[in-house]
C-alpha cells in the first residue's frame, strides 16, 4: 500500500510540474504563470503598466501577481496531493 501511495505521489508531482496557474494584478496589467511546483514560467506586463516615473507601482503589481500565482499554485498542489495521501498531512508537501 505504501508503494502504491509513493507511486501515486510521484505521478501527482510530475503532473503538478506540467500544470500551470496564472496570477494577476492591476486588472490583468501584470500576469505571472507558475507551475503546480511553484516554478515561474512567464511574466507578462502590459505596456499600460509601465510608467518610468512610477517604478514602485510596477514593482508592487509584479509582487502582487507573483503572490497570487503562488497561492493558486499551492492550492492546486493541495488538491492534487490531497487525493493521493487521503488527506494525511505529510511534512514537506
């Protein structure tokens, strides 16, 4: 049974590496695409979000979009791995 759970866990983790979520900020002005294993795949910034005289706002938007993507990625991982572990809390996952 433990081997089956381990095999299912490895499969779920591989799937998480392929699945993506998108975090956004500023009404979509900044978007961050991240995998289910929290790897950032891309960052898109709308031309409208770029103001050379207000770099701080752009920085805040990138940070907010990254946090949004990370939260969605963690939620996706919890859903995928929760089914494999049967709801068991396994440290590090």
